[in-house]
């Protein structure tokens, strides 16, 4: 059984105090690839930390990055929307904060700085796609029910896509239209990205988060957890990471 070690980590990005979380297997010898976890619109909460722990159990160094600053977390959709919209209004800041977190991950004593990836959920899924589309030096990214439009680049923007990309998207996700899905796929073809788009039958937005169904019912938004979709997408992601880190 893995001996999971973890710590809260404080760092700076653009003059803002950030509060992330890093986890690794203390019994594993030597450096290992690092995987950044980019949170949902709720902020860097226990769910994001749990995913970092799960990555550590797989033999990676996992880090839940703080995209809002100060470890801010939303208590309801209104607060989450304000935080998310404030962040996404300035994509240069998004990239700066992502890269600051990635630098912290690469600098950790357990991490192999030459091998790194990023996974993200909802807003965070869109952010990892954005980073890949803008040429981030990552071996792979995986987006779970991510904000696909963030993976698009305006004319004259973007960069050469070098990361292997895996997208796990719910067939019944009501947050993104069929046109947006088609536009994203066209963007990936245009850039000749190594992108595998996996449509999960019957899955709604938030299918990986056990709290999605409760939150959806509480706030009247189309969210639903699916244990099968969660486990299948996570298992497939492991194959993607293994292949990318060879």
C-alpha cells in the first residue's frame, strides 16, 4: 500500500498569494512524473486534493493548483460563477497562475521536472485544454467534463500543440452545445493535435464528482454523478499518462 505524504504549499503568482496542495508516495524511490490537478469552479477544495492523492497512489506526484488565489472556495453557484468569471476574464492571468503552480510541482523533491501532465475538471478541464492549445510544455492533458470553448484559440493566438490530449465528455452534458463540441474537434484537427475525444453515453456534466447529483438537485442545475463514467474515464486516463510518460 502506498505511503501517501502530503502538504499544503504556499507560493506566489503575479503578486498574489496562492495555496496549493501536493501529494506523493513516500515509499517510492527516485523522481517520478508530476501531474497538476486544476479544480472545478468551486475552487481548490477537498475534491481536487483527493484527486492529487489518487495520482500519488498511482506513483505520480500530484498537485492541486490554486487558480483563484488565497485558496478561495465557493459556497454556492453564485459565488462560484463570480470567481470563475473574474478569473477567465483575463486568460493571461490564467496562464500565469497555471505556470506558477506547474513550477512548484516541478520543483518538488519527488518530481521529475522533465515529465509533467495536467488534468482538470469542468472549468479546470477547459484550462488544461487552453494550456495545451497555447503550447504548454506538457506530456499530456486530460479534461473531464471540461469547458471545451477554452480549448479554442483566437486568430493569431495559440501555439504548437505538443501535449497528448484526452477529453472525457458527457453525451448529455447540457452546458455545451453540439456546435461547441464540433468546433472544438475541428480546432484539434486544424492543429493536428494528438487528441482522443471520448463521448460517454448518458453522462451529464460533473459525472466524476460524487457531490454532483446533490448539488444539481439543491441548486437546480443539470449535474449528475456517474460511478461508471467516473471509474471508466479515470482508468482510461491512466493509460494515456502511461503512454505519454514512456
